[in-house]
C-alpha cells in the first residue's frame, strides 16, 4: 500500500470583509482573492499549475440559478476541472484534501464568496431554506431566523449552569478582539454590562450576540507534499492533519437542542486523522464558529476542548493572552459572517496565526449557520518553515 | 379532441387538494455590476459600446471584464468598439415563458462586433448576445443570417438608463424587415 500524500494550505487570499462592496462584482472579488492566494502560494500560472478548482456557494445567495457556471472564470478554472460544493468553504477544503489524497492531483484551489449586500430580501431566502410544508407556514417572518439559533441557546443555558452573562462575555471578548483586526467591520469596544443591558433580538440573544452578514471572497490553495516541495513552499505550508464534515438532519424537531452533533462528528474525524487524543493539550488555539456568541461555547464543547467551555472562558483561558486562545481574530462576531465563505474565513485566520508562530497546531470549526445542522472541522499544523 | 373519462378538476380544486402546497417565492436583489461592467453600462447611456482587451492573449471582452479569464490577469485597457458587426449565430424562439406559442417569434443571437485596428487572427472577436430585429425566419433557416452585417438600434438618448436594453436590438445595415 502506497502512502497517501500529505496536504497543506500554501496560500490564502481574500477580498472584501465589508458590509457593502459597491466597487466590485462578486466575480471581481473572487478574482482579487484568487490573485492574492496564488501570489502567496508561489503559483505563477494557475491556468497550468492548478489541477482542479472547487467553488463553495448556494444559488440563492448569488441570486443566480445554476451559479456553478459562474465559478470557473474568476479563479482560473475555465476549461479546467472545476466543480462546486453547495456548502461551507471548509467542506470544499475537505473535498480538495480527498482529491489530493488520491495522488492524481497536486494543487487544488478552493474558493467561496458571499455578497449579502446584493440581497434585498434576505429573510425570504432564509424562508426558502425551511421545509415548505410544515415549517414555513408557522415560522416567524423575520429577516434572519435567529429564533432557530435561539432555540439552541435556550436549551444550552438550561442544560448547563450558564446564563446570558456567559454569552455576553463571549460577545464582548470577540468584539473587542476584533479591534486589532483591520478586517473586523463589526468590532466594538463594548463591555459585558452594555451587552446585558441591550435589547433582545430573539431571547436570549442581543444584537451583540449575533454576527452580521459581510461581503467577502476567500481563496485557499491546497497542495500535496510533492507540490509543496516542487514549489519551494515549505515556509508557507500549513498542514491539514485531519478534516471532517457532516450533516445532522434538516428536521428541526429532531435536532437535540443545546448540542451540535455535526461538530462532534467532524472533530472526531479530524482528530482521528491527526492522531489527536487530548485536544486541549495537543492543540494551541482554535478558530471556531461564533455566528452566535453561545456557539463559541458549544463549538468548543462539541470539539471536546475540555469538559466545560464556560469554565475556560471564566478562567480567561480563551482570551488572546490566555492558555488556549479562541477566535483571537474577533470571530464572526467582529468580522461578520460571509455565508458559505465563513469556514474559509476561520481557516484564513488559523493559517495566518500558524504562519506567525514558530511551530503550532490549531483547530478550525465551522457551522453553516441557521437553519442548518451541518459542520466541518480541521486540525492544522505548522513546523516553522521546514520539513517535519 | 378525445373526451377522456373521469372527473375534471378545476385549477382551484387542484390548488386546494390536500398534499399540494402552493408557495410563491419572493426575492429581490440589487446586483453589483462591478467596476468593468459599470463602465460598459455608462458607455451604453452615451450610445457607446465599451469593451476591454487583454494584451497577452488578444481577447476582447464585451461587456468588458476587469480580468482575462484565460490568462487570469487584469485586462489592460478599455476600448471603444463600433456599434456594428456581423451575426455570428442566431436563433428563432417560438415559445413564451408560459410555454405557449408566440404569435411573433423572437430572434436572438450573438453579434461579432467589428474591432478596428486589430488584425484578423491577432485577437479574439468581441461577441455580444442580444436581440436581433429585421431578419426573417427564412434568413435563419437558410443560414443567410450568419455573417449578415448588423448595427445597433439605440433607444433615444433621453430614454437610456445605463442598461443593456439601451440597445433595442441589432438590425441589418440598410434596414430589414420589422
């Protein structure tokens, strides 16, 4: 049996991270992100040096049916093997990893984008994501179905000794973390008390607990170890030691509220591949989902990062200067949630963080947001620019 | 017409049958044209067709693109093209959006715009998809339409909105049937 290639991220690029981007079409944003990623990766001619292209998107977000057809051209995929993943960018990365593991591919591009500022009736798009027969007629007519996330938040509070003050602390931590991140449009110098005093959008969530949509395009270039060697990319190669993804159920009443088993399963797959048996001691930091403040706590628990994520928070461990920083970038609460590109955004921050470290290992967790129960997780490592 | 046996249901009866849920989607977007296409739309308002060119491969894009999809590099400059060219391919569409037969069929096609100053073979032609007026079904069916010289029929300046519909259609130079 031959050894499967190891896979690394060798470059990432972005465009946007602003609430509105009237200067560029989503295709121009994809192009900008792709050029930056190829530049960092050391890919001079993506048309010949990239073996396949993956774009992660949903037609309704783009407002274009069969939007797959729009995927190839801005990223170099015209007349090249290209396919789309109708899901989060991290799911697309998992597809890329699997292709590279076959040994038939050496370099893969993964792209995802979102332009929520192009959507006038966001609530109607979300409405169409609900079961048309027995959920849509009874669902609250809101712009974004925060009530679905709030169902999990209420159940989470009930099953733990947790309260709104814990959610507010996550929100305050991440919004303040974003103050040092130039891409964080929604960063805020806000205190826990200010958050607790603000009105609920959907109990127990205030506007500070809820991430806002943001326009962004992200591109990651993945490479096999052979390609890393050929491109001389060891200094910028962040290894994907393990990656998993799965979907629970679309039936809201079947979901076990206050839990997110799709994160648990994804993390277990990633840990299994990476040989992680004690995540908290074997990992250095995490970029996890925080589309809602409570989701950071839930993501950590489901990813088995300690038995009690609230305790980690209260002890200060998950602050940037703590023992196990979580969402030091500011997370989605400070930088926004670019729909399906959110997972690549988490990956981007983990990638940049690892490159800044001499050596380290981090976890990325992405949840697709309401009304989905789909998640992905990846373990990444960096060896300081040399071979392991 | 053969009269089939059974009970005929009205549209309303079908809509109210248990097991059939009617739902009308309602979504609105405000698409960002972006940098290059905005230049194109502004050009249309002035009665001009603007494209962009990639000097590396010679491709001319109409509407303009800010990048060349074949070279994956930014295009080099905007160029103004004449509002005339020849029909590259054309089709007659007989069916309406509701699947009924149109009284007057629609003609659409791709216009290969003239690109003066560029030697034939040294560039990729700039094609524009649009309505074609003034040609007949016979022109399309016999292949006479292919290669036919056409020119843009513009809306009056005061009616132009910076839209692809500022050009009503492309019509044969010297006039054709309407």
